């Protein structure tokens, strides 16, 4: 059951999906899930649909919302359904920026979890199943090297590295992976896994392990914002939920916002479809 809306030569489809049939491809941050659960209980509405690949049931964006919905016992969740094979859907990543982290401290943490560093002149190897993570240390690009290079081993080692740094008081801020192209002042260490192929994300989504949180960032042709569905509705029959969504979209003003705009305190690289009362 789905509802399709066309706006400014773009279209999006909202589908009603069973929470327990969706597959995550990244781990969640427990504290973020707890905060979201509290907000959902307090406000009583789920603001935005999650983003789901129609072909694989993999959640591309909204891992925390799906986890929170499951914890609250909600049977269904609205999803902006996309075809992941669409070339207009881009996979990018997040750079984790550790401010005031010295090169020595970073190398010590990496070594402690079995990661070595190798200077490199390139920033990505998209031909590999999973590109080697890149670190910028004191302005020098390095590849992070692992004893085992299968996806599970790389993910496990990266997770241990971030845990080790956080245990020593270094919590990163997130920037788009284009941040790797910038100039660095020597007082930060930047780590990113650049441009993971879609096929690898689908593969991970069907396995028993997940990427670390905030590994991927998906840019869509258009992203719907502001569905504001009452969470009490999300335990109804899916046909009832679909009728609510259809009425909401039919009776709302939908504003097209071009790519590169700021909304809600963040910048979006894709166009937005703002659903207004």
C-alpha cells in the first residue's frame, strides 16, 4: 500500500512497512534511540518517513527511528520507498572529526586494536568491495590497514577504534565526507570510509553484522519532511494507516526546497518536499 506524490518534476512514494521486516545496515547509538523514544512518547508523532530500498527492504536512512518504533511496539512505519539501483540515488559518507586529538594518541589507539597506518596519495579506492578507511593526520592522508580485509573484520576493527577513542574522551563531530578535501589545521584527526558501493551495502544489510553508526549518507532526488503521523496510528491496520497518509498528503501544502538548502538546523544536499499543514 503506497501513496505517490509528484512535485516540481520530482516524485516520492510513501509506503506502509512492517517494522519487523525491515533490515538495518548500520548499528544504532543507544543514547540516540533512548532520546528518540522519549521524544516520540512526549510529542506523540513520528515526523519523517524512513528511507527504504524497495528491492531489499534495507533501511538506507532512519535506523534509529526503526529501532525506536520497534522498542515502542509499533507494528508499522511510513517509509519513503526508493529503487536503490536508481543512479540518481547517491551513496556518500560521514567524516568523523576528532578535535584536539594528537597524531600520537590516534596512532596509539589504532595500534591497540590492530590497525596500522600507511601514507597514501589517494583518498578513495572505489573498486574494492569496501574501500579502505582514510585518516587525515597532521595534514597527511593515510590508509588504515587491517590484518583481515573482509567486511566483517574491517567493521569490527573500526568499531573498536571508535570505542577506544571515546573511552579516552574523544567524541567525534560529523561532517560530510567531502570534508576530506579540505584544509586541516593540525589539531584534528579526520577518519572516513569513502564511497561504499551500493552492492556492498545491500550485502551487509542481509548479514548478521552491521557497519558502525554513521558510516553511510544517502542523497536522494527528493526527501519528504514533515509527515507528522501520530504514533498511535502505527499500530492500526495498514490499510487504515495508508488512508491517513493519503488524506494527509492530499490536504497538505507541499513545498519544494531545492538542493543545498538549510532546514531544521542542517544542510541538505538533496531537494526537500516539506509537508505543511
